[in-house]
C-alpha cells in the first residue's frame, strides 16, 4: 500500500458520496499499517491497529466503505454479521470461525495470484500432453519413447516426419480445429467424502478429506474416459497448474497477509448489546462480546492451515445504534475500538450526487442494462432532482434506509419499460421530471402504500 491518506480518500470518493470524516479515519488506519511495516522490529510488534466503529443508519455507506478499502489494499477481507454468532456453549457459530474464514479467503486470494503467474506455462505443458495423446512417440525423450527400448530407434527421416506432424497438430490445436475430437485419458474420479473433525471449540467442518489424512495409503482414484480435446485441455491445464503451484508457500504467504493486513468488518455490532437482567437470549449476546474480546485484542486461532495470530488484524465495526449506544458495549470492547466515527444521514443533494457521480452509479447501471437492448436511457437534470427529493421525503416519512431507497424508486420508475423490452420498438428513452411524478404520484399520495412500497 503506497497510497497516501489523501489518495485513499480520492479513490473512495469515486464510489462513496460524502462521509468525509469516516473516509479520513479509515484512510489513516490503512496508511498506518504500511507505516508499521517500516518500523524497526523491536517496536513493530507493539504498534496495534486503530480499530474503528462506524456509527450510522443503514444505507449511508458503512459497508461500502470497508469493502472499497479492502480492494484498495488487496488485503484479505471478510464481512460478517455480529448477530449470527453465539456464545461458546450455545448452538451456533463461535467467533473464532471469523479468523478461519478470513484464512480461507486469503489462501484463495494468494492461490489465484499464483495461478495467473503460472497460467501460461501450465497451458504450454498442457498442449504438450494433449499432443502426446494425439500423436504418441512424437516428442523426443517422451515417456512412450523411453518404454520402446526393444524397438528399433526411428530413423532421421521418421523423426523429422513426426516433428512436422506434431507442429501441424499444434497449429490445429491452437486454432481450435481439434476441439471436438475425442481422446482417451485418465481422469480423477469424484473427490472423496469430507469428514468432520473435532476442533478445540467443538465439531466443525475443517475441510479435511480422507485423501489428505491418509495420503499414500489411499492413492488417488482415476478412470479412463473418452472426452473431447477441449475438455481434455482444460483438465490438463488444471493439473499442470496444480503441479506448478507450491501450496506450502501459498499458505505461508496467506497466513502472513491475514496477520499483517487482514481486515474484518463486523456489521450490526449494536445487535449483540443485551440487557443487563441476565435472562433470555441477551445472556448469549453479552457472551458474544466476551468471546470477541480475545480475538480483537490478539490471540492465536487454530485453522486448518496452522496457527493464526490476530494481534494486528484491523477490525472495523458498524452499527445503527438506534436502541443502544456504543457506551453500552462492555468496557473492554470499547477500549479495543478507540476510534468512533459518525456517518451522517443522506440529504436530497447527496442522493442527486449518488445517482450520477460514483463509478458504479445507479443511473449508469440502468443505462448499461438498457443499452444491451439497443435503447439509450437519458435522465434529465429535473428527473434526477425529483428522484432525489422523493427518496429523501420517503426516508423522512418511513424508515430511513439511506441510499437503498433509490433502488426501490428506480425499480418502480423503470419497471414497465424493463418488462416490455425488447418487444416494443424504442431507441431512446428520455426520463424527465413530469414522467417521474406521473409514475410515482399514486404511491407517494397514498401514505400507507408509500410506507410499504417505497
């Protein structure tokens, strides 16, 4: 991560409107992780991440902020709902599964990078394997040639002829002319069944297979099948890719990334705040906070890849806090989230900007969708302002769901045209203020209908 905090904010501005305080906080937290890597070893371990609590109603950009941040840093990132975890001893998922899931995600990320690096070499080797099937004994030093010790060695003319034939087949294979031709080859049978193992925190799927446990005692099962050259090439590329990737190195890199750059986004953290009467489901809610505490402050979690330390994982929590306050969290959790940022409710002006400015703006999305049908979708400035005004009023009159209200309004506005296309002959669809008012006037006028539809 070589982006400065100001550059990080500018990148976030491309997708998130407003919320400047929150952007500054997460940009500083991200840059501090890069700065920490340059600190001398004796002090580096002492620098803890600046965990953040984002406070704001739904639809104001909390989740999008964390997701874009992770993409900027190419860091292992996982978003979890705090409310789906239960205290150890209750039925449900324990909080350490957050780290295990993060490790899985990191391994997949690193492995994907390695696949891209070796893809070209794997493809070349797969081509040679397929050519061996199509034209045996044509490659100098091939296995087939080695087994033919009793036979006479091919003459120079035969070797040259085989080389020409192999080159011709290679060109046809590259051009896809042999895709439908059948070849017979050994393919792996179905994967062995997964089995459950008992982990220190109870019975959990650890992703271990019988094959992995017993290794050579249970060799891979294969069977001969006749398949097309196209399918054989795909299988060979996968097999060669596996051979070229050092999974031990992948796991080491993945664990390092989790420990040093991992980001956990804990959504709905306000939902694990329970009453203090010690009865009912709130007992488990408070227990979740106690279980989260060692993971956030730093502990060792057992995963199928080995031990993972959580000391330097960045935790970003968020919640609406309508029925509770951050101060209702247990004091130890509060101390582990030193930075608190309030995200402001969105105004009509914010909605206007959200509709047109972000790279993934809703109007850009619908324009691209209708363009596939040969229709140019055009919104006038008045239409955009009217949509923003209606969204803002609907949020004030009913539940405030932030920018998600725009999805609802645009769906109602464009429903008829989306249903009729491509059966009607329309080349340009112009949405103006009057059309927006006509389409939505009945829903807006009926307060009960507006409450449930908008």
